[in-house]
C-alpha cells in the first residue's frame, strides 16, 4: 500500500508529457506487488502442460511415463472417446470451422437446433438454449428473467458463475447458509412480498462434493410459491440411474423448473452450456439473454461432439452405473487411511488439507508418483480451506484407484498430513 | 402489470399446498406477457436455420437457392440467374467472417488434426488439468501477432471482457468507458469495483473532462472498442492515446471487429492508427475473422497476463478451449501472418458497397469499416426488408432493440474479403429494389 502512495505522490508531481510512461510503470509496480502477494500466500497457480489427449492416462511435459489423471471433470471418459472425436470430425467437415456470428444473426445451423432438441429430450423439458459455456448460461439467466419485483434466493456456496449472474440482475437478493433448510425457509418467508421467487442452487457443489437436498428445497418452494433452479454441471451425465442428474437422483424431475448445465464436463468436455426448462422461458432467453445475443454461436465441432456424447449416454446406462462403486472404493480407503474427505456419494472427493502450500507441495509429490492432482486454494476455495480435489471417473480402474490411494498415503506421511 | 397484480393477489390467498403449481403458472403468465410485448414492439428475433458451412454463400432451410416466382426480378438479377442462383446458394452479408476463414480448407484441416491429436475436450479449467501444449503455443502466437509480451485465452472475448476489469482494478482506480462500448465491456465494468466514468461516444472533450475528474484515483484505464460493432465507426486512438499520455492513463481496446483486417497487415486499429506502442491492453476474439469458431483473449504486459491467470473469474471457473478450436485459430493466424493479400482486398470492396449505397439514397453509418449499417429506424421495416432481401438471395437481418437503441433499427451489412464485386453489386441492387418496395427510398 505504501509503495502505491509514494508512486501516486510522484505521479502528481511529474510533468504531464511523461505521464504515459509513468502510467505503465505504475501499472507494472501495482501488478508485481499483487503477484508477490499471491506467491507469498502460497496460492500461486502453476499450469502443468499436457502433451496428450485428455483421459484417465495423460502425458505431461517434463514428466516421463503415463500419468494417472485424477482431477478432470471427464466423469464418463468421453473427452477422448473415439466416437465422440469422430462426430467432431464429421461436423467440422460438414458444417465448417466456425459460424463467425451470434445465433440470431446468421449463426444457427441445423446442428444447433438438433442439439437443443436433444438436450430438452434428455432432461425431459420443453425446450433448451445453447450458450458458449454454462458460465454464460448462468450469467444470462437471472438478468433476463427477473425484475426488481422479484427475488432470488441463493445458496452461499453456489458456483462463482451463479454469483456473478445474480450480481448482474435487478431482483432482490437473498442468500441462505449452505444447505441450511431452516435458513432457506426463513428467507422464503421474508420474500413473500415479492412477485416471483426463484431458489437457486448447485445440484452438486463443485468444491465440496455434497449434493443439494432437492426434495426439501422443492417442498419448501411448493409451500412458499417459489420456482427452483438447479445448476447441474457436476451431475449431468452421471448422477441418477440414467445420468439425468440430481433431479432424477432425488425423484424431483417434475418439480425443478429450470436447469443449467454444461457440455464441457461429462458430455465430451469440449465446451458449451445450456438452459433447459419451460418453452416460454427459453424463448425469452433467446430474445434477451446478453451472453446469448452478444457472443458467438457454438462451433460445429463442439456441437457434433456433444451430440454424440448425449447419444452414447441415452443408449446405455452401463458406464454410469460403474461409477458409484468406484467412488465408494476411493472414499472408503482414504477415510480408513486417516484422511478427511468431504461430501458423501459424489465422485468429487475433496481431500482436506487446510494450508495452501501443503496442498500444492503434496500435489507436486503425487505427480512424481505418477498421479496428476492439484492443490485448490484461494480464491477458488476459502482461505485456510485448501484441499486436493480428486475426481473419480467411470474409466478409472480399481487398480488406478488403489494406486492413487497408496500415493496419497505415502505423500501424506512425508508431509505430516497423516499421523 | 395489472395481470401480475391480480395473479399476486390470487396467490396470497391460495392454500400453500397448491403454490408450486401456482408459481409455475405465474411464471408462464409473466413470460407470455413479456414475449407478447417483444412481438408487439416488432423487435422479435427469429433464427433462420443454415444447413451448410458458414461462408459467403450459404444454404438456408426452407429457402431455395434463388428468388421466388412472385418476386420482381430486375434485368441484372435475371442475367445472373442460371449461374449464380441455382448453383451457389444465398449470399451472406451479415457474418463476422471478414476474411472468409470460417470454412477455409486449411483451417478446417488444422481443426481435424487437433481433434485427432488432442482429443474432443479438456473437461477442465486451465489451471487444473486443462492446459495442453496447443494452448501455450496459441497464446505465444497471439502475443507475437500483436507484438505484446504475453496473452491469455478465454472461452470468448465476452469472457475476456468480463474477467479483465474486476481482476485488474480496485476501488482506488478508475475506468473511463465510451458510452457505446460493446455489451460485454459494459457488463465487465459493472462487475468491477473501480470508479466508473462514461464519456460520450467518441467525444474527446468529454473524455478529457472525465480524465481530469479522475486524477484523484490511483490507476486510470480508458476503455474503448477499436471498431464499434453497430455503427461501423473507429475509435480516434491517436487522440485517446494522447489524452491518456497527458493525464496518466492506460488504454484498453477491444479489437473484435478489427483483428485480422484493419491496418496494413491486419493487426488492428492500433496498427491502422500507428499507436501500437501506446495501447496497453488488447482484448480480441478468435470467433470472428480468425476462423470464427470460438475463443477470446487478452494480450498485454506479462505481469497483467500473469495476474489474470491467477484472478480472472471466467478464466478460473470455465473450461479450457477445445483442441479443435485452438487448432483452427492457430492456422488462421498462420495464414494471416504469411500474407497480407487477402486483407488488402477489403478496403476497395468496402468502398464499392458504401459508395453505391449512398448514391442510391441510403444512409450508411461509419466510414472505412466493412461494417456498413444501413439505417432504417423502424424495427418492423428493418425486419420486413431483410425478409424480402432473403427472397432475392441476399441474407441480411434487421437489428433492433436491445441490440441497438429503440427507433434506431438498421440492417447491418458486413463486407468480407471473399465477396466478389459482383456479389456486392447484387446486394446493392437488391437493397434498391426492396427499399423502393417498402418506401425506404424515394
């Protein structure tokens, strides 16, 4: 801070002609200070460079051998599935590299309409609208739908993109404590004075691996005249008997009004997001949602990959059904070894470590043992709540999982994270 | 509004058990009212479905290659009939496909190779396990292209704009923004905590006054589109940089409608106006001239890019760019860096269209930019004229609220380097016919 004040005092005095150079110099000074603070806090994020396709086994620049990847959202292993890749190749050939257009200008190809219809069918909703990402779907929904007459009630640990989307809207904003149904009920009562009420929650919380109690949420919504919105990014494709998500898992498909989800995780991992729900809502989003109106239409290759991923999922449940047992295997063994793993039945398994540097150093030593995981620290998770977030995939074998646990135990002992 | 009040009164009285159904019914009522209002205002956006690749010639679902039998055909159009209409589809005059690269065979081939080598997707943000060598190479290439120190990829330039201001600026700082900047810049600025100043469109006196006001803050950042997407005008960067220099401000330019085709080598408005070393930060897109698939970026000083990697929310919390997209964009940049020829054809084509349209009596905004907004005012007029243009084999659409201000509806024509002179002449002819038909021309 003091460095900034000195610089500022210096600037006020400098002749105007030299101020361009000073502004840039000042910027560099400010930036270096920020970067130093991040390093000092131990929350610096380094990017390892992968030289292969994404998958359960990858190659990492500077590290010999195949590495087991335990931190991708590649829940079903579709990010390098040959049929998904083939569908992408075909779409590139038929529909070209890109649209160079938003949807409403000249960016809608038949491949987009088909994919939206398929998504709606998959979720058993009336209609669906594509976005460049679910980040954008969340950014677009609240502002387009809600007015100052309305209210949105949001779990405090919702994804960053939902928080940003709500910040951009003009409704009255209520926040309830994470999964706290008594607090939600109190806020719903407060919110009776508004026109529409929309409860917004992640289906599965990405940093904690816990699942929203949708049955209770839908029950409260019914009592207090509210609609329910669920972000299913960490559920679509693998939660529920047929991978339809948390609404299927908890038997509330007909009570959840709006779903946002992604094509960039389990469903092929390329990119893209969507909203699915009542047809007039989707129509309104096409007319009003800013990230839809002002951003590019989905590239054909991405639409092709996602479409094939959905086909594979709708043809067969087999791959989904292998996941529960694998998730339990990892959780059971890690707990037996003495680690704290958050959540319950979700393939997201956050191994809690607390200190950011500890998480980061342990992740580096895991890599030396052929296991790719990384430390999660601020601002992605709260300060002092650093963790290594493991994600189990349907294409991990039991041997893979056992190797991962063994490496954790070795590295945990090495760093004193285990007794 | 009264319908909403009745519903609300009804809801307060309803037994609690029935309120779920009522909430949904209420939602449907609210939505239908909104949709009806949009239709009533004439600003409804319909999406025509394209069944081919994007390009200067496309196929549109439900539209045959040429005009319908009930349409008047000028002698000029008739003479083109056999060759042009029934073999080559509809002429597209409203894509951001400025260089025609969205269906360039080498760009597609690069996408195919990247898919094969690097797979369908990363299923990961960049910092977790989403960085492949293809991403690092592309970022280095972008920085080299713009002659900046470093670059960072985002899923879109919309996201690059959303991420920049909040990550860089604090409540000690100020951002000064042209009032007609792109929606994504406006949203990005809304999300940041700096003091916000707005200056009248291209008004340098107003910018100067705001810069003086902003002297009390720590950092000052002037933010402007390089080329304005709805008006086709170009920011006066020389004056902006001069003022920035005088008043100790940094300059940020969004180059989405400039990268690839403005300036002698397509580097953008900074090259065009000779201020490459005075513009600090550039955001731009891979989703327009550079292959049209998707992706955006920020390029500028290395410590800025490093900070964005650590702090920018759309970067930290959204997926890494799919390999096919990175491959296509990389090849598009290669093509551009190899040769200026395609860029250089654009100025003459743009001038041809503008000159002929003005001579015919149309008002076309902007000056030298391939974005040529044909001003019509009324939203329905723009929409109906666009439909009649389609019947004549020209794909354009009407732009209305909220994309442009109310009563300022237009048809935004975009000239591409791969339009021929004949294409441009056909487009003008169709505008003249349709304009007369609708009373938009005397």
